[in-house]
């Protein structure tokens, strides 16, 4: 399980550092000059020889890549989104507007959601992973990665964002409503990464454009939270058709992660955990459909040998239509007098394989119940001491 390092720097996420990003400051400076000029009470009494200078400033002003923060208070979409998600009053509309600006729209880290999305991704992945490990402690590592992706992957989080009513702008810019998601697949003008930062290491073979065999142990140590290898950034124009759809999913998912990160920054850990539980962990996912066995009978025999059970034996339970075009055989797998699983198929071999698969799924999908304690529950005030759940030896193969 990845370690959570969120509390150390979460308070600095909403502060734009002027010295750390001189390019962003120089780009934002013309807007502030223009804003001060418009807010000045002596503009009407200015002399005529100042008019050409002000018009020159207006023509020379560079358009902002994203809407200014002061427009967030006038956006009806932002107010509706804030009320729809039942967010606390501690979270200002300006922060919610920043959650809708991706790095592909505004490369300045002081005005996009990259830092909030990174904080939110660590929180979401941590709470989902501890829930999966405690509820299904025997899940194989490959299935655990896919279950984590089903809950917190970009494809799933973009569906959550769309159900919240998030709409994307046609193109990012200063004149766009702050309540619209701003992203673009065309980011050739900047060298800033479009995706948010992730834990993990770029493998040495990826630098040489080579492919090596990746085991489960190396995926746990080197790769990201979903077991995916971190590759080199894709150059502009490579895989544009598939990349655009992937970037769109990442853009919508970054908003969900940013909202979780802003809740943690403004309201604390308990509020962020409650939000993740109600909006992400509340969805129903069946992990049994994620299994794919290549040699189920061999794996079941190895499981029985490891656990000290009797060798599995297949027995024909019932059959119908043996001499017809559509026969059906029901086969049961037994270990001594204990029935491990049952399966039906058009042939004895297929029925035996299905029975072995059902027996393996019954073993891997063991769960102590729906109301399981997770490690983060011990952080609550007055919580009981931690009692470790069932810890399995590991997968068979």
C-alpha cells in the first residue's frame, strides 16, 4: 500500500508563489494593471493625453489562459455545483473554480488544479485501497489493481464528474464561464505535462524504448498506484485519436480529485474521508467478474496442497440430453467430504473447469463482512485500538 504524505504540504496548495513562477507572474501582470485601471475612481477625470497610453495598454494586454479568480463569485454554474455537492462554506468558490482548470488549459501551477489533484489522488487511492484490502483480504494483487481502477481510475472518476453535472468548455480562455471544465488536447505551445503527477518510477527500460517482463513484485515497488508503468511523455501527434479520449477522461477525473484535495485542505481529513465514502466507495462493483483463470484445475490442486486439504476430485452431479445436440452436465468439486464448487457446461471437461473456477473464486472472495474496520478509523477521536483483520498468505500462482 502506498504511503500517504498529504498532511505535510496540503496547507501550501492554495498559495500562489510569486517567486517560484516568474513566467506566470509576468503573464498575469497585465490583467492586474487593467483591473486597477477599471476600478480607479479618477478615470473619468483623467486628462486627454493619458488616453492613448491606456488604449495602448488595452491593445497590448495578453489574454489570460483561464478566467480570473474574481469572476467565480458571479458564476451561477459554480454556485450550483457547490450546492449540488453539499460542500462546506469553508470552501470558497474561487477554489472550486481552480479545480476546473487543468494544466493543459493553464500551465501555471498557481492557477491550475495540478497540486490539488495530486493531493486528492493520494487520498482517494488510499481510502479505496484500504477498503479493498480489509473487505477482500485474499484478492490477488492483479485483481486488486483492477478493483482499485474500477473505483478510482480515470474512466470511473470521469463518470462521477459527469453525474455531478460537470460540463467542459469548447476551448479554455479568459472569457469562459468559471463553472466549466477547461482542458485541451492541444498543448504543443507549452512543455507542461497534461496529466497530474503520480507516485512511481520511470523504469530504465522505458528510457531505451525496450520492453521487459514485469512481475507483480516490480509492479508494487516501481509502478504507480494502479500497477501501470510510468512511461516517457508522449510527443505531440503520437496517438492523437486515442490520446484525446484518454486526456478527456483525465481532465474530468482531475476535477474529482481536486475537489477531494480542496476538502482536505479546507475542512480536514474526516470531511475528505466522508466525501470519498459517499461519492466513490458507495458505488457497487462485483470483483468476481475480474478473474480470468488459465489453468483452474492445476491452481485448485496447488491450493489444496498448500492448505493441507485433500486433493480435489470432480464428480458428476447430474446430466441431461447426453445424446442430444445440447447436453448439460453438472459437475461438483470435492475435497474429501467438503464440496468446494459446482459448475455446469456442455461437456464434462468444461463443467469441471467451471467448477474449479467457482471454487477458486469462493476462496479468493472471502470477506469478513460489509462493516469492516479500516486503518483510518483509528484516527477518529475515542476510537478503539486497531485490531488487524485477516491476513492471507497470498495468491497461489
